[in-house]
C-alpha cells in the first residue's frame, strides 16, 4: 500500500483517493479514524470514543467505474493543515 490509487481489484477501473467523513454535533464534519480496543457506549450520546493513543486516520479509495470502496488505516491519510 503506497497511499496512491491503483486499479480496482474487482473490475480493473481507476481508483480515486478520498475519505469517508463523519458528521458530529451540529453537523460538524470530521475524518474517520481507526482506534484500538472496544467502543464505549453512552446512554445519552450513543457510542463515544475519546481521542486515544494509536488512532489512525482512514483513507478510502473508490473505483470510478464500478464504485467499489477499499479503505486503509494509514498515518499519511491525516492530510495537511490549512493555513
């Protein structure tokens, strides 16, 4: 896994790099992360996962031809901060 899109393993089409976003409170958008361990369930807030050491951003590749999605948890998917 190089972090660069290749060909779709299902149909051979071109893969496009992207992310699957999360929506939070007040429709705030964020990046999905993989975190080790089990989620913590809250009676009022659903599933809660506090920032933990070892969490890794998830990048997703989408086939432009068939729509197949393939996700990878890799540090380089965090992106660069905007200025």
